[in-house]
């Protein structure tokens, strides 16, 4: 697969994944966190705010991996 096509597909994946992830994280926050301790809420938002980096990193690594010959 050409690098240009991989970057295009990876970009589409990220554009689809990030809104899905943020909406899912917000739904969980609204369902689980009202009335909870401030520190528990802060921990949730810190973890949820950084957790998207793992799958995005996998996609970006795939996008920039050299093609096999």
C-alpha cells in the first residue's frame, strides 16, 4: 500500500475515532460521576483525556511505517 493511501486511511480512522471516543467518555462521565468526590472526577477526566493517545499512536505508527518490499 502506498504511503499516501496509508496516510489518507489513517486520517479517516482518526477523524472517525476521536469524536466517537470523546462522546463515549462524556456519556460515561455523565452516567457515573455526578455527586462523586472531586478527586475521583479529576482522576477520571485525566485518564479519559489521555487514554485516546494509545489507539491514535497505533494508527499514526501504522501510517508512517515503511512499506514492506
